[in-house]
C-alpha cells in the first residue's frame, strides 16, 4: 500500500509546535497503527514522537503535510490534520 499525503496544513499555534501541542498531537497519532510522519521543508518527523515533532521547529503560519502508510492511513491523516488545524488543544 502506498503512503497517503495530506494537503498542506497551516500551524495556527502562536509559538508553533512546542511541548504541549506536540504532546497532544502525538497522543492522537498514537491511536493509529499507520506509520505517520509530519513533513516540513522535505524533512520528515515521526508523528508519534514528541521529540521528533518538536525537532521540526515549525512556527505559526508554517505549512506542513502529514504522510501516513498503513491500513488506517486515511483515518490517521484526517485526525492528525484536524488536531493541527484546531491548534492541538491550545486555541
């Protein structure tokens, strides 16, 4: 099965994906079996790792994509896109 990639999603958090929003995003990603990556400027980060997500160093207004591979990839992308668009529990 080929990986599924989302449309670009804007970061709405005032301080980007720092510890708290990254942890909230990871908690959502971990609910899925798919391998989920956040992609920013060609760099991929494991969406199930807070350290990896924070390592992307994204800021408010940056656009990322979500890439998922696995049986529940489409559902995973929808859920991760939704949490990012909503501010990861901060907005």
